C-alpha cells in the first residue's frame, strides 16, 4: 500500500501515521522527522534546513525533493510506504509524480485530514511527542498517564522547538496558501480520501482505513 497523508500542522498526521504504519506494515516516511534527525546529526542538510524550520518556513524544494527521492528509492519502499509531510506545495506534488513514475510505483491514496485553524493552534502549543516511538500527546486533551512519560514505550516526552505561537501562524499561513491547492491535484487524480480530523484519534484512523479500503482505485 503506497499512501500519503496531508493536513495542517497539528491536524494529527503524526498520530495517524504511527497507527497506519503498523496497520499496513509499511515504512513511515516523514520529511519533518528526516529534517529533525539531520539537524541533531548536524549534517549539511540539517544546518541548511534548520534556519527555515525554526522560522516555520518551508525548506527549499530542491533540497526536500532530493531527500524524498533518495528515501523512496530505497528497497523497503517498493512494497509500500506512508509519506507524511510531503508534498507541501504543487511543485513538490509534481516532483513526487515524476519520482513515482521513475520508480514504477502507483500511489494508492492521498489522505487529507480536515480541521479548522482555531483547533489546530490550540493543539500545537499543547503538543508533546515521545522521543522514542514518536507518539503524540496533548497536555490538555490527550494527557499521558504519568506526566512527561509515554504510556506505550516509557520514552520521555518533548516539545518541538517550532511548536510556538509565533511559528504556528506562519505554518498555518503556508499551509492554507501553498499546501491546500494540492488537495485539488489529488482529487483530480481520483485518489483523494478526506477525513474529518476533529474526532478521537481512534475514529479518525477507523474512517481512514474504511475509506482507503473501499477506494475503487485500489
Ligand atoms: P508539521 O506538519 O506539524 O508542521 P512537520 O514535522 O511535517 O510538522 O514539519 C516541520 C517543518 O519541517 C516544517 O515546518 C518545514 O519547515 C519542514 N518541512 C517538512 N516537510 C517539508 C516539505 N515537504 N517541504 C518543505 N519543508 C518541509
Ligand atoms: Zn513512546
């Protein structure tokens, strides 16, 4: 199963991704995670990406497209993947179509998480992430049993450096102006799966799996 998931920052992509990757036994490829790893490893790409990420801006397309191309060319992606955080604009969407053509891979579904900006802002400032397994928590609506500790794996929870009120506005602005147009792109390709993300994570995942499985193109 070759899938991609899109949605505003804080729409719950990360939470769904962990579940979907387990459900379909496919690698989870998050461009945000790849950049955060590059930053902590202090690679050339990491240093370049950091200046954009800290401001809530997009990393330039040439860098991002290249990273995705390299990752999707790895062997484990032939049988499936869940792409998360890419594409984020029309140029990237077209680049992805070219990459997949070259690799002879057909995208099965583009999952779109629908949510209002107001809800997303509140979610992001209260978001905490497990440093070990990547699960997302919310200190108000989805509290861990023990403060600062992941319920599932015991890893410590952290707050992302770009999850601040100032950066969120810029990220939402970019999402609404640059990322939203790609919803039409995938709708026209006939593989769009739109799900209401203002529900419990369990319900969102259930809706996604039901719709992906009933999609005629698969
Ligand atoms: P979120 O969806 O919550 O904003 P991500 O982890 O997907 O978080 O991305 C974090 C940051 O990494 C983005 O704000 C952006 O700076 C950079 N980034 C991630 N994916 C891309 C991409 N496809 N193109 C450009 N920049 C990206
Ligand atoms: Zn964990």
